[in-house]
C-alpha cells in the first residue's frame, strides 16, 4: 500500500539533499529504510546507501535521510535514487514502499520585469 507513504524533498544543495518519508497510516509506527544511488543509464556512478533516521522518539512515522554529494536529475543526465521503506509497529512490518526519486534544486520563480512604459 504505497499510498500510505509520503515522500518529501527538503533542501537540495551541491553538498546534501534532505529526503523525508512520512507514514500516513496508523500511529505508533517507526519508518526505516534507505535511499540508494545514484543510478543513471547514461553514466556510471558508484552508488551509495543513505539510511532513513526517525525524527522523534514518539514514533510519529516521520524519518529523514541526508544524501551527501547528490547527483541531480536533468534531462541530459537523469540520475535516480531508489527509496526502500518499511513501516514497523513493534517488530511487525505493517507496510512497505519502493520507488525512484530524481533530486532537483527548486529555483524560485522571479517576477517578470517590464520595460518602462510597457506595463
């Protein structure tokens, strides 16, 4: 039931990218897993493994992984990372998720400048 997981992309810089995972099912759940990669059909890379870590001791279903030295996705170099997650209640796995993610920096949308007298 992958729809019970929400993947959130935080800050992305040349040094690190923050990937958060939230379990939206029952409470009292710990999320564990990995971000693996990068993988790209057009280049060879050495994949690494970045663990998700719980963000609070309350088992609120939120975890975060920091991808260091990320390879960003572009049309020319479509680097992808594989996300593998499990939601645990105690020792029991109650849900799993596996999917791909491309990391991109979000650029702010700048206002359009009009030449004097045109707007």
